[in-house]
């Protein structure tokens, strides 16, 4: 226990220490600007500044993408402030004690002022100016321009990157967490380049400040040496200029290193290699380049008067490197050739053992497109089909009551170029064709004007249609056609099939997610339902039964209330102890959802224009189903003929094809008629609310073609 406490204490202490690094650095920088520092501390700080700049450059070299060093703009700011603070502190020491000798400002400044430039202040001035020009004109200016352009391009590319992430998420290639991480990375990349654009101005300002500080120190040193310490002009110029040059060099060399690091960060291309690996793999990868360069260096080395040893030695090294790369390339090429020859000779390499990674699961819902339709699902080519599919999934969830599986989209070269097909658990449930660049004019019926184009059938609803040119869209709309583009055709077909096969889309996982969703809002309700009252498979069977008959499950609370009320009673009546009767529970649930069912079929007014069932036929059907459980062929044929007549009558009047019958017949008639007339809905009289008024537009089995009545 003590070990755990000590570990927690160390962790908290380390976190607190990391938290205090920034404030401590700021206090140190301010202290260096205000408090006088002895030469020994100046030597330590100058040495730390040089080592810090080298560390920054090495970290920049070993990063594989810019965000690996996302703290670089802040580090650049602190490093610049540290150098300026050191300049202030060293200037104070140089001007106060410079008359005492070359080591008055510390050994580091003395070393840079004497050993690096040979004690010649003129040479020192020239070297210092060259370093400032290189830093200011070349490295800093170039890095700043790259950062500016990178920030602009990154911001311009943000919408496209976000759409690509959304497309991968919609296609099921990534999950929500990975998509969220990618979006955060895109935003951080834009912020990084924007920060680098501003941080490059610090380096430019630092270079200008170095020039001004040098000029001020030289002028101030001359005045102080001559006026306060009675030095001659030559002695004052030599002494203070050398100290100023040493101070400037010890500050400008780290500045040049950090400027180079900034250039490396913004100029690199993000790959899985760092800068050194990129240079080695790309600069020296081609042996022909090395051979040609070696030949040129060798030719220059043979010219009289040239340094033969240097040129010929370099030519030999380049030739050796080129030969090594050539031999390595031959080996890499020979390995695939050996494998092919072994296969031709019948020598097969040892096959790897099969694993669970070789088992690929079938996508619950898929869309395959021909190669001409790929632009519809490619956001880089302004394809909007992914956006439409995303919208229809959301609309489906809001209407039906559960979130359907993600639509996995892929191209299929086996399809015709303009074809697509929709798969449900790997099985094709729909196929159609869409013409890129053309619009589909759908004839809703009764339009006399014909349109020039390719005649076809609307894949979703089977209506006659024509693929027309975009210039004819307005004319077709005026004539009464419904005009849609290719993306809408595919999306509408997919939406139609998703509603048609909604029961098959509701898997065990979706039911569990529904239960979890309700459980977060009403946890006690779910705790009492699953699995105490009804098991998850039984609940799935109930919900699927509702969806198969076109009943949406948005009112899941109402369904749960009905199950909680009736399932225990029905389970008690089962002598086998299996559970509540599924058909009886479905019928009771439909009665509880009666208002929602009738509202969906007949929105608005209270009157319902429906199909009735003749009492004599109803009696015959009840007797036949009760006795044998099936209909005689003659009776079934007669029922289908009458049902077809009723459907035609309802369609002609624009009324829903809804048949109202007794509760005992509803389930059997629904199963029988649904296979022949998918658009027909069978309701029981118990499912219709009291305030609704029934009007029978046609009666199945009546002696007359039509009949009317109210109920």
C-alpha cells in the first residue's frame, strides 16, 4: 500500500513539475533581463542555449510528420526569448566590465571572440554579418514563406479532408473514435501551420535585433571605454568590438540552428520516414545518378591544376556507392523472378496456416457500383451519393425507430459500367442502372408528351421513365415528369429497399443497442424487461414481426409497456414454459400501437377509405383456417382475384390499399396477401381507434363490384 501511495505521489509530483516548467522559464528569462549575472552563470546559460538549439534541430530531423513536434512554435518563442535575455545580460556585463580584459564577460564569449575569428575584430564583424544574412535572407525567409503557403493550403484542404473522413465513416472503413481522432488531427495540422507562419516572424525579428544589438554595443562600448575608463580609440574599439562579436556569434549560431529546424519542420513531406531516411532513400537510391556524378568528378580531377586527390577520392566513393546500389537492386529484382520460376516448375512455396484473419464477415448492407458510377461516391469528384446515403440513414432511423447498419460501398468491375446493385447480407436484393451526366424523367402516369432519350423503368417503384439530357429537365418538369439525377435514383432505390427489408436489417446487435438506448433514459424499465420478462431473442422476434407488416417501432416505450403488461400472463399460460406466445403478443402490441398505425396510413382527417371483407367470405375463411390451417386452391384463387380487383380500385381512387378484417383473421390474411400484394396492409378492427370513421370503398367477396358502408 505504501508503495502504491509513493508511486501516486511521484506521479503527482512529476505532473506538477511538468506543469511548472513554463512559468519557471518565464521567471528565469525575466530575471536574466533584470538581475546582473556573473560570468560563470553566463557561460552555463550560453552553453545551455547551444545545447537546446542542437536538441531542437535533432528532434525536427527525426519527426515523421509535423504534428509529431506540435510544440515547436511555442519552443521557438521560448528559445528566442532566452537568446534575447542572454543578449541583455551579456550586454550589461560587457559594458560594465569590458575594460578589464577579454575574459570579463565569461569564457564562452572570449572563445567565440578570439579562437573562432582569430582575435581579429574585422574578421569577426564579417563572419557575424554573413551569419545574420544567411539566417535572415535565406533560411528564415524561405521557412516563413513555406509556412505561409502551407497554412493557406492546409486551410483550403480542410473541407475536403473532413468530407473524406465522413466518407470513410459512412462506408464503415473507420469507427467513430477513429473519425473523431482524424478530425482532431486535421484541425491541429491547420493550427500548427498557422502558428508556424507567425512563429517565423520571431526568428526574423531575432536576426534584426542581433544586428541592432551589435551596433549599439560597439557604439556604447566606444563611448564607455573612452569617456569612463580613459581608453584610447583603438584599444576601446578592439576590446569592446571583440567582446560584442563574441556575444553576437554565441547568440547567432543557436539562432541559425533553430531557424534550420524550423525550415526542416515546414518543408518536409509527411511520410513514414524521418528527414534523414527520406534523404538517404531518395537521394542515393538511383545507381545511374551515382555513376554519372562519379564520372564527372573523375573527369574534373584529371584536369591539370585541379586538386586531384580530393576529386578522385570522391569519384571512387561515389562509384563504390553506385555499384553497391546496383548489386542490391539486382538482388531485389531476382527474388520475385525466382518465385515465379518456382511456380512454373511446380515448386510451390509452403502455404501459411489458415487463421481467423482469413474469415471475412459479410456486410449487412452493401452497395456495389460499376466503374462509371465511381465519381458518384468520390467526394474529390464532387460526388454527393455518400451525403445522400448518410441523410437517408438518419431519416430511416427517425422514421422506423432504429439505426440501420452502415452501407458499405465498393466498386465491382464485374458489373456493367453504369450498373449498380444493392446487397443484403451478401445477397442481391436490388439492381439498377444510372447514367452519369443524365437525368431520369419518371412518368407518374397520364403524361402524353414523350421525351427523347433512353427508355427504362424506375428501379425503385417500377414506373416508366426516360434518361434525358440535362437541357431537357425544365421541359420535362413542365410536362409533369418527376426529374431526378443519378445519385437520387440510387439513393431512392436504396431507401425503398431499406424500408422493405427493415425487418432483416434489425439484427441482434441493433436490438441490443435499442435496449441500451432506452436503458440510459429509463434504466429501471429495461432492468425489469430484459431478461426477466422477455428474452432478447423474443424481443427481436416481436420487433421483426412488426416491421415485416410495415409497423414502425419508434414508440419503443409503448411496445415495452405492452410487453411488460401481457408477457407474464401469456408466459403463465404456456405449459411448456418456453415463454409468451409470439403471435398473441404481436397482436396485442399492434392493438396498443393502433393509433400510430392508422395515423401512418391515414394522416390527417378521421375518415378512413378502406377495403372490407364480405361477412360470408369472412366466415368461410375463418372456418377453413380453423379446421385445416390452410386455404383450398379454389378459395385461394378466388380471394386473390377479389383482392387484385380491390387493389386496382383503391389505386384508381388514390386511396391506401388497407384491408380491415376481424382480429382472428388478420395475421393469416396478412401473411397470405403480403406475398402477392406487398403494398397491401391488413388491419384488424381492434386496432382502429374509436374516433376513426371507416368507409368501405370496395368489399372483397361482395356480389357487386363496389359497396359502401360506415363503421
